[in-house]
């Protein structure tokens, strides 16, 4: 990660993580383009699930407002800027209440009149206990548990999808 564009994108992702942790609706609005989407593979159905970023943000805001601890910690960050577009990969640990997860966010961003904005977030995550077990296995045949097919962010995260 280097260059002025990379540091601006890194700063934007820091605002995103602050919004996740605090349930800051204005923070989400500042980083996501109004037409942005959030997508994830549903482990139970094998389908790609996609929701408007505003719906994703609303669920995070509601979760935090209900008093649930939400803490995302970056383990690794990779950013590549090419002119007016960028991609970022964030490997993370996540706590939602008493549950712990590990995963990866892939962000597509564009530099628009308003500045850099997230156009799409694609993520995958699983319970930390499952990830630790799978890392301990030397082969690629480890079975991954299926998750919930509910649309709720809290439920998807709780079940590792």
C-alpha cells in the first residue's frame, strides 16, 4: 500500500470500520455510494446474496443501537489504485456480541465528484472456531458448516455466512 490514493482509500476504510463499531449511520453514508451493494456467498444455498448497502448499514446500526458489541479488527490490508478506481482487501477478525468470526472484505471503490466511495462490498466470513479448525487441517477437504439463509446481517454473521 503506497501512494496518495492508497492513503485516502485507507482513511475511507477507517471511517467504514468506525461506522461498524459505533453504528454511525452518517459514517456509512459518507463511505458508501447511494447505489452501492453488499454481497456475500450464502454457504447453505450456494447462492450469491446481495443487499443495498443502505440495508446493510441499517442492520449494523440497529445491532449496535440494541447494545450489542460490534468490533472489527483489521488483520491485513491491501489496496490497489488504478486511476479513478481502486480495490481493497481487508482480512479481519470480528466480534458481534459474544461471537467471534474471521473473514475477508473485498471493496470496489471509485473516485467520484464527491471523492472516493465504496461501490461494492463482497465479503465472506466464518466463526473463528471453524477457521482455526480448518487451518489445523493439512488438506483442502475440510467441510465448512452451512450457515443461515436469513437475510439479517446479524443472523448471517452469527452463522458464518
